[in-house]
C-alpha cells in the first residue's frame, strides 16, 4: 500500500510538472517528460497526462505523435474516457484534419457534452457553420453555453452578425444562458457602428455579466473603434478593478482616434505596471501626433524603468514616429542598430517618409531593401519611381518601372468606394 501511495505521489508531481511545461509553452520538454512517464514501469498511469501531451502535440503540429499517443491511450484502456477522447478529437482536428477528427468522434462510444462541444468547435473554427449547427441539433447530451459560443463566433467571422444575434436568441430560448464569452464573440461584428456595441453592452448588463474585466476591456475597445470615446471612458471610470488590459484598451483607443494628449496623460496616471502592448499603444499615439521626442522618452522607459524588452513592433513604431517627424537620418540609424532584422513595417515607414521629405538617398536604400523583402509588392516600386519622378529624375523612375515589369510584379489595381 505504501509503495502504491509513493508511486501515486510521484505521478501527481510529474503531472504537475507536465502541466507547467505545457502552460509555459515548453512543449518539447513536455513530450519528453510524457515519454518518460509512459515508459516507467513503476508508475501507474491515469487519464490526466494524455490531454496535456496532446496539447503539446497540437502546438508543435506533430500529427504522427498524436497518432502514437492515440495508440497509447488504447493500450492503457483510456480511449473511452470522455476527456481523453475529446482531447484526441481536438488534436486530430488541429494537427491533421477535421475529417479525421469527425471519424474518431463517430467511433467514440461515451460522448458527453465536452466531446460534442469539441467537435462543434472544430467545425465552427474551420468555417463549416452548417455542420456545427447540424451537430448541435443532433446532440444526445444536454447542450451548454460552450456548445453555442463557437458557432456565434463563426457567424460573426463570416460577416453574419444578424444571424449571430438570432442564434444567441435561440440559445436563450433553449434555456442556455449566454456568458461573457458570448458577448466577446459578438463584439468583432459591432465595429461598424456604436449602436451595436451599446446593444451588446446592454445585454451584458441585463445578464449581470458586465463587470467581467475581460468583457469590459473588449467593450471599451469596440467603443473606441467606433469613435465613441465618451462611452469607452465612462465604462473605464466605472470599473472597480482595472488591470493592464483595461488601461491598454483605453490608451489604445485614444491613440487610434488621434487623442495623443489624453493617451499620454492616462499613461502617466495609471496604477499598474505597463506591458509591451501598452508601450506600443503610447508609441502609436506619439506617432499619430508627430511627437518624436516624447516617443523617444517612452521608448527609453520600456526596458530601463519597467524591464520590458522592446520588440520589433516597438522599434518599427519608433521608426515611424521619427520618419513622420522628418528625422529620417535618426530613423535610418535606428534601423541599423536594431538587435534584430528590421521588419517590412520599419522600412516601409522610412520609404513613405522619404517620399514626403524628398530624401533620394535613403529612399533608394529603403526601396531596394523592400524589393528583396517583398519581391511581389508592386507598391514599393511605384513609391520609389514616384520619388524619382518628383525629383525630376525621370530616367531612374523609368528604370524602376522597367525593373518592375521584368520581375513580373503587378501594380495593385485602384478601386472606388462606390464599387
């Protein structure tokens, strides 16, 4: 008995370590540990380790390992466990195909709501809404809110917002109460107008889920995208617990709508430690307002005061700020000193500014670099050719256009908002 208890404690410890590897993104370590646990003669397996290992297989896109673990579950007599089978269905659907997942789903003898929801979610995420709804209609288990939410999200993604709302009403008629995830799924379809955001907001209040921090941040972001900064700020001010996501949503909203002063004032008064997303928001606010010196100051604070490592997006945004302000040499030097290869965004910002300020030399450097990074983007050729033409260098402009034709690069066709 003591031997069993000791081994059981070891298995629990290994399972916790396995979960830590998976949740921490150390998927190679997770699969190595799973292999050790499975091959150990001293450990009695339980069904909890298999879903964890399958998550790592999905993250690393290892369909053969998924099949191998599937075989292990059969040998260990866990294949019929609903939580193991749902994890297998999810892994097959994400690493192999939805068809393979459906084949396994049809073979599962014990299907609870979790198993049904997994297959419904795979259909919804793949855009096969009709199959997802058909499976929901065929459920022989009691549907849950997780049965409906993936379909709501898929309908919104397919630009069927009205159908998504109707489906929510169907959910309520069936006796299933929508949750904050339902509202979050609806929000991407609300950006065409503030009234739609208000409807979702009002629904969340009536459903007593409006105080969820994640939903509040999502509502603020949607209000800001519609230009309804007043509603977003009122929602922010009413929040009792404001995490870094809430502050970032409001600061990003001000930046998006050209309210750089308000964005910076809010940044200065926040009472949480900023993260990389928040710094990107404040840099964008400086970019829209042409506040290069302020952007340089905030960029310096990222790692010096808060220990946040600047990413390629932070560098690209700072290049954009400097370029818009006409400080092209500084922008170019920043590109050269980056600790990693400059992105297309950074070089594109420099090239666009060279057109505004007529810097031929840097335009040539940026243009030629972009030709190699984006060989099929005709826009870069056109911009450089237009810079030459604006400077009266018509022969060089013609050479760029000729090179564009020789490379078989096509210019993006123009369009009218009427068509």
